[in-house]
């Protein structure tokens, strides 16, 4: 067995923790690099990275949505609601032309309460 | 009369060759220790798949005159596999085939939590040196804090083989006690507001990332730390079997039959190092005490670093996932989930905690590699 580099426990701790952090940081950078060069990642994500203007990109479908969406929406649903739904759908990469109808579901307080309980059950 | 004499001589000869004539008080105590460990494994279900064969190996090791380690045979072959670091990398092959690195790839920043939790290893190392252990023994004892059995055995064999039994028993016993050890520390170090932090859903990870990661990680880590190339290399090879999608049979073998077979050999062989001369010494109690210190310090280190990351990320990271950085896959991640759910029902932290949890496995191996490079 060769001689250890040092026998001071605090120096050993300091050097080892630094090396552990450095190696895992390098590994983190490698993971990020793999993600960046990944040729198979979803298209939308690639576009976001290529043109970092998400606010403008997200705003565009919201503005154009009511025109296409009001036809699918039932009477009594305001254009603002349609715009919000259109924005939510656009964030998943779909357009309003794919929406067939927007209509309110009948509300049932007992059902909703039951669902909330199920969702929160530990 | 001649017949009686021959009979008496034969009986004397059988007695002289039997284990009873060489049986010592130490052997008796160690067999009782083995039976106690068997009780913990079978009745209390403390890591039974590992503690069971370790305990039985301990009983076997304390039968005198068996010639287990001196005459060729199965026991010597098992001992060869332990002494020459063959079994721990094979176990890592199986662990790699069972591990989903997806949560880590989706949020690589959690690697830092796996690094922070390694502080337990070095706190125990400092404690061991203050108690009079030499630097190699202290390094082997400290690795208990990594909560990773194969790595602890791998390092102990190379730095302090005479302490292998005590270190393995301490490591596996505390790993099974993670659900009892960690929650009080996690609660003590975090506020209610911190425990309630909800984390964003992880991004989907592509197959390209899953396949590239084990290959690139094996290259990078093996070049940086050659002493652990066989451990990390096998871990990543097993993971490649799993993620490639074209090596399902190998993946199945690695994570089931091979892993089970090697576990039997590794655990039994580890138990067989627990002979009375090496185990019945005051240092064993110190090692068990230091193991607890290592687990507590590692948990605290992960949680405290989690608090820092929570603030830096703008309250997007729940500090409770930091405790999962002490490996013990997947038990430590489950503890984060349970404590998080108690603080806020519906707050699912399990997948988020798996990131630091698997990072902890890599972190412990890296810590072992650094110590081998510095201290061996």
C-alpha cells in the first residue's frame, strides 16, 4: 500500500468534497450538452431555443384564436374565455382549428367535492 | 478389550477433529450475533435479501476447522470474488439495469444534491480519525455514510479488509433504518413553508438522451477517476442494456438472475468475514456509532444544500428532496415523498427525489474513487 497524500482529516474532507462537486458538475454539463445536441427532441422545444421570444410567440395564437374559436364556442361564453382556452391549448402546440366545441359542463358540487377529496388523499 | 481401545481412540480422534474441541467463547458470541442479525432480517425485515445471507455467513464463519478459506472449494471461490473486487461491480451492473436516470436527466441540477449529501462520508472520516483509526480505516468507515452497500464493500476491501464485516453490517442496517433516521432531521432543518414547496413537472426525456448518458458518463468518469472505472463502468453498462431497447434479454438477466446470484455470493461472503477475532473488538461499536453519525450528517448536508437551492431557484425546489442524495435507492426518495405529503397532501415529490437519489449513487462512487486515489 502506497503512502496517503495527506493524513489531515480536514484537508481530506475539503479536497474530496471539492472533487465530488466538480465531477458531478462536469456530469451535469455533459447531460446539458446531450440535451442541446439531441436531434430527436420535440420540434417546439427546438424553436423555443432557436428564437428566445416566448412572449411574442405565445401571444400570436391568442390574438388569432377568438376569430377561429368563437364559431366553435357556444353562446354565453365570452371571447375572453375563448382566448384563455386558446392560449392554454397553444402552449401544448395545438391550434384552435383543431377545437370542435367549447361548452360548459353541468356543475355538481357533490361530484367536485368527491374529486377534490380523491385528489388530496395521501 | 482391543476393540474398546480402538473405539476410544477413534472417538478421541473424531473429537479432536471436530469443531467442538476448538470452539471458543468468541465463536459462540459471533454465532449469537449471526442469529440476532437473522432475526432482524426475517422477523423485522431489515434489508432481508442482504442481511439474511450476511447473517448466515457470520454463523458459518464461526465454525472452527472448516478450512473455508484455506482449502479450494465454493467458500474459497466466494472469498476470492470478495477479496478481488469481483462482486461489487457485478451488483452495480444489476443496479444500472434497474435504474431510471430519467429524473436526473430532466433536472441535472439535482446532481449537486447528490454531491452535498456526501458530506456525511467525510464527517464520519474525520470522526474516525479522531477516535484513533488510521486514514485508510477512516476512509472505509466514512463510506458507510454513502448508504451504498456495494461501494462500501468495494472500498473496505481495498482500504481496510479486516473491517469489512462491521462496515457492511453497519451500512445495510442503517440503510434499512433510513425511514426512521431521516424524517426527524428533515423536519428539524426545514420550515413548514419549505416543506410545502410544489415542484414543476419534469420535462420528458428522449431516448437519445437516455442512450447517450450511460456511454458518455462512463467515458467521462472513468477518465477522471480510474480507480472506480469498474464500478461506474458496470453501472452504466447495465443502464445501457436497459435504455438501448435492443438488449432486453441482457437487461433482464442483469437485473434479475445475475443480480440475485451475485447478491447471494456477495452477502454470504461478506458475512463470512465476520470472524470473532476481527469482529469482537471495541472498534466494531465505534464503527456502528460512526455509521449513524455519517447517515445523520449526509441527510443534513443534502437538506441544507436543498434549502440553498430552494432560495436560488426562487422557491422552485423543495429542500426535502436533498435528503435523497444519500443513495439508499429508492428508500431515501420514498422518505422525501412521505415527509412532503405529510406537510402538504397532494404534493408528490417521489420523481423529483429520484434525481438526487441516483445522483447519490454516482456521488458515493466518486467519493470512493477520490479516497482510493488519495489515501490508498
